[in-house]
């Protein structure tokens, strides 16, 4: 018995985990298999080749790790760095904070560059630190591409440009958990050394796969990095890649078939079309927020996120009440404000397996909730602003023209 049953579909608008496509659900609905049979290595080989496309890399080496985004962080750090290494890490919200906490607990010497929550990474400070670092004591730059807590997208090409301008050899480690497959990510062009994501975000799979991609420079660094690692050791993966069996330990057969189906759907739509769809969803959401007379937590247009919008509520409203009501009254799941912005923002996740009409449903729900709790919103105002934009911008569905 499902005591929280509600009729119709839950409107899942948290910024991950996201909706899973029917095709992916069906692909995963299967028995276990012997992962040492010829079938799974063949499937894995193709997955490793294809997964490189979502990072836009040809030279990277991918790892499909049974873990979450947090484990993918650990894999990136422990394979490339040694305890005591100086790294620069940007603190702009809850997820960058958690990554920094992990970096400190792994005993790196973390030089934290903090911004007000709602702002992006402070690249002026990065520039001054790189300029001062003539003996190259900085071993890595760690940055969250899209800070899911505040809806802030950092400019990675600007980070790469600074590293190049100062001719600095630091590794460039990027959390793409809430960006990859939704916001354009150019691993090779930006010279990213380790990029990572989690399966439950824009890939629209269940939680459980950490997908990490390492540049040749990162693979080279892993040969001398002294951080203790066992489960996450790339060396073990590479050994099994060479042998053609691919798995140093038991993979989730169901997730591998799910990943195959998820990639097939993304390639069928076209990765750049997927990215354009997210851009429309993000823009439509921001137009609705503006029409409601509310503020986006993101403080400047340069950092707006196409996967999550953190909406600031007036001081007399508790944003957690918005989220509670959404679920209890409208079968709508929104994201809570986290840590410093708890009670102050609620988040609309608009990523993964989602289309424009679904978003309009969410926006109409948010309007009713705002009215419920005493915010003077005109019902339909945000939906109208979003719909006017979408009606002008939604292309024909390529496979139905
Ligand atoms: N990084 C970002 C940007 C995230 O949004 C999250 C989770 O939401 C994580 C890392 C942690 O991922 P996980 O919860 O899968 O460990």
C-alpha cells in the first residue's frame, strides 16, 4: 500500500533526481546477467566510446563507476592529487561547499575562494593567485560548473583562458553533475582534466553511476598521485580495459542497459538539441519568475543556469512552506533552499527528461502555491510570460516533421 498515493503523475521538479524516460525504465527491467560473458564487455566498450560524446571529448578516458556524484568527486581528486597538494576551490553554494569539505578531509591544502551565494566563481582572485604562483605550487583548480543550490553556472572557458594566459600547469577538475547533458560542456576545447557527472541528473537515469572522464594529462598525473584509493583507483579500471573485460568489480547490469537507452535517446534528439531545449526551459522559467515580481537568486545574467532556478521569496514567506505545500496539495516536487539560503529560496529544477508543457504545469502550480501562502501573484502571469516565449521558440520535433 502506498500511503502517499496521489492521482496522476508526480510533477518532479527537483534538480535531480529527475524523471526517467519510459524507454529507459523498460531497458532496465531485466534479469541479472553474467558480467564476464561476452555480452557485457561488448556493451561496455560501446558505452565507453559513446559516453565521451556527452563530455565532447575525443581524447578523454571515461570511467563508469558504481557510485554517486560524491564518489565521482573522490575519484577525480584521489587519482590525480597527493595529500598536502595545494588546490584552489571556489565556494559559491552548498555543493561546492561539500566538495571543499571532501577536499579538506582528504588532506589537500585547499585555498578557498569564496563568493556570495548567488554569484559565480571569483575569477579576478584566481587571476591574482595564478599570477603570484611563479613556482607552480597550485596543483589543481576545482570548480563546480553549475552550482545546483543557487542556480549559478560558472564560465569554464574563462578559467581555461586564465590558466593559458599565465601558462599555468594546474589540473582543471570540474564537477559537471548538474550541467553535463544539459548545458554545453566542451571538455577538450576547455582543456578540462577531469570532468564528472552523476546518472540521476540530466542523463535521466536512476542514481548509482558516477561518470568520470580523465584527460591524458590527468591519466599521467594518476601514475604519481599518492592519495590512498582502492575502490576508485583508475589503475584497476585501466587494467581491465586492457584485458577487454572492462570491470574490476561487479557492475549494475540494469544501469548499463539503462545508460545505453539514455544515450540512445539523447543522440536521437541530438545533444545540441537537448542543450537548446534546456536553454528554452531555463529562459521560460526565468521569465515566469520575473512576471511574478520575484527575484532569481542568481545575481547576474552572466551566471544564469539552464538546469535550475533558485527563486528568492519575500522575507515574510518561508520557502520551505512553498515546497511542503507543493507536494501536499499539488503533487509537485520542488527543491528546498539549502544551508545559507534555507527558507529563503525554493528551487525549480528543469533538467533531464522534460518538455515545455510539463514546465508550464509546474509554473502554474507554483503560482497557486504562492497565492495560497499570501504572496500577491496574479494567477497565470508567469505561465503567460513563459508560454509567450515558448510559443515563439519551440522548434518542430525533429522526428515528427
Ligand atoms: N555536485 C552537484 C553540483 C550536485 O548538484 C550534487 C547533488 O545534487 C552533487 C555534486 C552530489 O551528488 P550525489 O548526491 O549524487 O552524491
